[in-house]
């Protein structure tokens, strides 16, 4: 490992974004280097309802990224490169003059209702999975684009190029149109076994294959800040590196595992539970269990499942605030610990929780429909959410073990959600296994590691993992007495199965 040059990582989430600067302290024979991260800029990412549709405020996101670059240099740092990671699936369309067409849609926009069923009827559900390797989520890019086709959107008629969110931001910063591999695999239009865009599928749907740029692997230098942007910000034309720009894949790069076979949970607005494999696992059993195969960094694939995650709690908190009840997340956790355990459960992945008008009311309706005690207090709602998530994590982990034929001794939890220590403890108890929690800023750290390797500061990914282990201590959660949790898990499963039959 050589002496460090600083890098700037932009980690954009569904509710907020941040710019973090990464530096590796000088290493010598007596003291190996450590990764120091400094928050440069943080901002809210609030979607905008425009008429009947929900959109991202893309101009604001671009401006905030620019602010982050400027602020890093104003603070006296000298990053040699930057990288951007974000949520998957969303995109912008560019016309032949290089201009953005319209405002990018938000993945929770309702225009995709019914598109999973309609698209599967059109091209075949099994075929779509065997070629893309992805679980069927209503917001996947293929369903968003097909909704535009079905509505005869004129945007597609004038579109020249399709750019996913990090690529779209990089385009306006560098002038270079590129497509990063891990993001491409979130579209359900990438053929994971053939390793290229699925042009026959595009043709059947009515999409022009010329829209889609050949993907590049993480670690490629896309270009540099274009002169106009560098002059606007008063900074040098630093390098733009294609990191593992899907935030899940960046987070996996930063998992401090001791073996190549490990189970992880990227915990935030969404929960992504999975394991890393050298090749995609694509067969009908994986289809029936509704797992995804997403491209990762360094010639890997992630077998994972999207779980609704802390979105449910975030939306409850927002609804309570609208009613004049303001709580911090720490206060909500404290309230949850003061109520009786295992009163009520929900299936976090029930689509009713995707984007309801009133999340607490939706939880109560679910409990009423399944004959469970209905949560009334704030603490009862929070405990229902957290214990249901822990049960869902166990359920998904056990199904993943069947698919891979591998037993996992414990679970690595990373991401902002691990600051909820009660959720970590519940997860260990529900699984009856050790939970290793950390680091918190996993996506940004993985983003940095890919940049360090690309810049020659680190030799390889393995050196990066060792750097993470030295720099960010793990919190260990050992399972407590499992007898009560085992009975509660069986009850949870019966509730979920009952509701699914009713539907």
C-alpha cells in the first residue's frame, strides 16, 4: 500500500445524500495505514410531486454534488478523484442534442402499477428471470420503460441515450456519456449469463437498443471534470471514476468479512440481504424464491433479496410528525423497548407498504385483517416493525442457504440502519446467530476503496478489506435465549402465510 491521495465519495440515498472525503493515513512498518473519512457535505433528497407523477429533483441533486466538490477544496483538501453511487433502477433520457428530456421519474411513481404482470405476459416470466436474473419488483427499470411505451410517451421518440442516475450526474460533470456495469444489471434489460444488453428483449418490447451504452466495469476512469464545471467551481479538473455505482454493490465492497463466503445485510431505507458469488445463480428455484442476481465489483455477482427495510419506520415517523408528534429515531427505539414483545407482526414486503398515504394505518389494517392485536401506541408500532424485519431477515437468510447450499455462521450488517442497535439485537435473536455490525458508511467506504484501487493507492480489493477492518471496529451482537424467539418466528410465518392465502 502506498501513501494516500484523497478521494471524494458521493453516496446518494433515497432520502438524503452525502459527500465524504477519504484519506489513508501514512503507513510504516510499525503502524499500518488507517482510513480516515470526513463528512464534507450532507443534503436532503426530497422527491417532488408534479401533477400525477413523482419525480426526483435532478437539478438540485446535480447542484448539491457540485457544492460537495467545491466545499472539499474550500476546506483545504485535494481529492484526486471522485465517484458517485446511488440507488438503482432510475434514469434520465438524453436527446440527440445532449439535453435532458423531462424530469427523471421516482421509482415509487405509480405509473408502473400492473406493469410486472403485463410485461411478464408479453415476454414470459420465466424467460425474463432466466435472462436478467432479477427478482420482480414493480420499480425495475424495464417496467418503468414499458409503462412509458404503453402510454405512448413522446419522450422515448426523441431519446438518443439512456443514462442511469450516477451516469447522468457524471455526464453533466464530465461531458462523457457512460454506463456503469453494476447499475446496468438493476434494469432487468441486461442479460446476466451472456454479459451484454438483451437486445432481442428490447426489440420485443419496442425499445431501441441504440439507447443503451456498453457498460464499463467499476474502477474505470470515465473522464475529468469538464473545463466549464471546473471553472464554475474554482477547482482542478479531477478524475471521475466509475465506482460500483449501485450503492448496494459499493457497500458489499466494504464488508469486513474474513472469508470469501459471507452473508450480508445492507441496512437502510431498503434492506438488501445477500451473498457474493463468482457467477450469477440463475435457475427456477431462485425464480420461485424471488431472489436477484446483481452485478458486483471485481467480477462478482450478488445473490440478494430486496426487503422493504426501514422505509416503513421512516414513513411512520413522517406521518406522526404531520400529526404534530415529533420523535427522534433514538426515542422511537426507546418507546419500542417499553412494550410487550411479539404482540403483532407484518410482512414487510407486502406491497401495501410500498408507498401508502398513511403507513401506521396500513400496519393497523394488516394486523386487523390477520386477527392480531392492533398496535395503538407509538412504541407498539415501532416494535411491530423492528421485530417483523428481524423475522423477515431470518426467513430470507434460510432460503438463501437452501439456494446456495452453504451455511452462514452469522450476518454482516452494514449501512446507516445499524445505528438502530435494537434492530441489530433483534436480528441476532431471531436468527440465533452472531451479527457483526459495521461500518455505518459502507457504501461511501466501498466507493472510496474502488477509487483507491483505480488510483494505485491500494493494490487490490483484499487490501481494501484489511484497511476497513483496521479502521472501523465492529459491534458484535450475540443471540440471547432463542426459545421465545423460535416460537415467535413460527407464529410470524403463520401470520404471513395466512395473509398471502387471503390475498
